[in-house]
């Protein structure tokens, strides 16, 4: 009885010391100060990040607006040509020279190729193919009732195209391609041998075929990347095209070609003084058209995964930003071009900028403050902890198993006897679970004692994780454990034992590199309700006997009645 009183008094003193530990107060004060300083710093970081994102968006928006203004000039010019062509179709001019040209068409329309020139110094010549060529495809149509007016209107358009080509050019070429088998082009030469091949190339390009009523119901300007040909200097070009409709009839297409170098010049002009970061221009299929980097080696490239991420982001909105590792990418769609402008700002550029300098200074201040706080905490903590370290270490070693960190045998028995007395005084049930790992010796033999220690530590953690705070678990032998459950009936204890068995058996343990094993356990359960006994050693003996029954019955099971399994 005196021993039990001593144990209770010692437990109470331990609890009191634990609650009034100055080390906890020191840790709490340090943690509160650190959390508040970190939150304040983080708030500044968030504000700084928002300002950085806003700055990136503003820079890109300025460049995109400037680029849009340059492209708008060409778009307006293209629309002007379309309006002029429709006006000419609606009200043809009664000039004799135009009637003569239309009359000459009747004499050459069946020849393989032909050219009608009125005044080469004032207007562009019309280049055409035969009726037989037009009749080969359903996309082309030479309507005799419309072709005369169209030829006359085309000659008027040729005059405007000639004027456009005489001014400083911002495009490579401008042309009108008719479904009636002829075309006008600002780069037309006196050579007529390539008329058929050029016309065939024109009418088979997507910028022509996709301007039909079915493909472009809105009759809007569309942009295309044309592959390199001999006519484009073996280099790809960007083509903007718009259909010509009058009186619900599709006559043809007015189009402009832009070289990639021209688009790059547009981009560089739009950048003005926004030299920080790289700007890239893409078409609607995310093919790169131009970059602000003068050297190809320095262009920021995206792999397939990153490009898919960019494509997904662009689909959802007209502008935005995404982070890709050390790169911050902002993007914005253009109003007068079927594409998008990207601004790529790398971490290196960001560090060198104003926001980077502020961020570094803020980080250094936080690091300095935290370092000073940490040094202060270490000094105070060491002064406090030195008084308790040795005492707590000896106390813990006296009560716990160092490998499994559970109660050792002596501590388990002492605590179990105290719980048995308390349950008996309160008429509460008491249950005991005896646990033994199956085939543990073979684990040591096959993998070594270090692997066995890992298994014991892992099993102990699984056992302890499923218990209440007032339950007691301990290691009573090599691979044998015991659990004391106050206030738990025998049936409920059997359920807890089954959960422990299933938890141990369901986990794989890494014992060596690339080698895992699965262990099982046999469990015996006893309870005070069976015979009214509260003697812990007797209850453990009964549980141990049932554990032996579980071993004999095949292992990996729970026995909580004599000769009965669950």
C-alpha cells in the first residue's frame, strides 16, 4: 500500500513539473515572436508580389497596345481595300479603258494563262487562267453575269493597290484573289509564265479556302502562317485575309503578306523603352512568330508540357500570368491579330530589378531578426534546459524502453497495478492484451538485428497509435508487448486487439534498400469480468495463455476466449 501511494505521489509530481517547465514558456514566447515577425514579413512579401505582378501586366499591356496600333493600320488598310472593291462592284465606273479591258478578257479567257494591263504605271495588271482551269474545282466559279463587273472593279482596286505599294511598305505584298480565275498582286512582274502556278498556290492556301461562307460566317479578318515557298524567299510569312462579298455572293479574298522580320520589327517598335524581359509573339496555334531577343540562342523556349500549360491558360481568358519554375510569364491576346504576346521575366532579371532589390533587403532583415531571436532563444533555452536534462533523461530511461519508446516491463507493471486498483475501487472493467510478433526470429536471421529493431519500433508505433491517452502499453519481452485497457470490457478489448492486428498486418516495413516485408502478430485478450479478478499478473497470465493458443491455431489472429477465436 505504501508503494502504491509512493507511485501515485511521484506521478503527480512529474505531471506538475511538466506543466510548470520553464522551457515550455521560453519556447512559447519564442514561437509567438517568430510567428508574428514571419506574418508581418509575409504580408509585405504578398504586397510586393501583387505590385510586381501588376507591374508585369502593365508593361505587357503597353507593349500589346502599341503592337495592336501598328497592326490596326494594316487591318484598316485591308478593310479599306474590301470596301473599295465592294463599292466598285456596286457602281462600276463607265471608263472606256475599263470596258476595253473587259472586252479583251473575252478573247483570252480560254487561253491557259493571260494578263490584262491597262496602264502599268497607274494600276496593277490582272493575271488569270482559263475557263477550263476554273471548271476543275467547285471552289472556283466564273459567273458570266458577274465577271465583267468584277474585272472592272478589280482594275479599280489595282489602282489603289498600286498607290499602296508606292508608299513605304509595312507588308511584303497585297493581293486580290478571285474565284473567277484571276488575281492582282503588288509584286506582279512582267513575266507571265508562272501565272498558273501562282494562282493555283493562292487558291489552295488556307487563307483563301477558309474564307468561304461555311468556314467564315462572320466574314472577319483571319490570320494564317503560310509555309515557305519560292515566291516568299523560302521563308514563312504571316498572311491576313478578308473575304469579298457583294449581293450574297463570295467573289474572292483580299490578303496581305507579312514577313517574320516585319513582325519582329513591329514587336521591337512596340517595346519602345520596355527592354526588361523577353517579349514573344505567337499565332493562334502557339507557333512563335517573333521574339525581342536579338540572338536565337538566348530565346526562352518552352517544352511540350510548359507549352500545354500556356495553351490551357490562354484558353480561359484574354490576359493573365503563370509561373514556370524560375520564369514568370504574363500574356495578353491582341485585338487586331489572331495571336498572343508573352512577356517572360526570369528570376535572374527579377533579382536585378527594383522589386528584386527590395525583396532581398526584406529577406535579409527578416533573416537577421530571426537569427538574433534564435541566438537569444538558444542562450535562454540552454540555461533552463541544463537544469532538467539529466533528471529527465534518467527518469525517462528508468520508465521506457529505448528502442520502442514504450513503457519497459517494470514501468508497465507498476502503472498496470495502479490502474487495476483504481478500476476495482470504481467497479470498472479492466482488460489486458498480450501481443507477440510472428516469426520474429526469422527476420533477425534473414535481414539482421537492425532490421529486427526497425520491425519492433514500427510495430510499437502502430500499437501506441491506436490507444487512448489513459491506456498503457509496454514492451515485456524481446518481441512481446502488453496493453492495459482500463474501463474496457472483454468484448471491446477484443475489437481493439483485432484493429491492432489488422493495422500491423496491413503495413509494409522497409528493412533494407528496395526490400520491404509484411509482419503479423498473434494476440491474446483477458478481462476482469470473466472471473472478477483484478490482479494484473493473473490477467496477463491468462492473456499470455490465449496468445499461445493463437500461435498454435496458425498465428495472425486474436483469441479472447479459451479455445475460441475471433
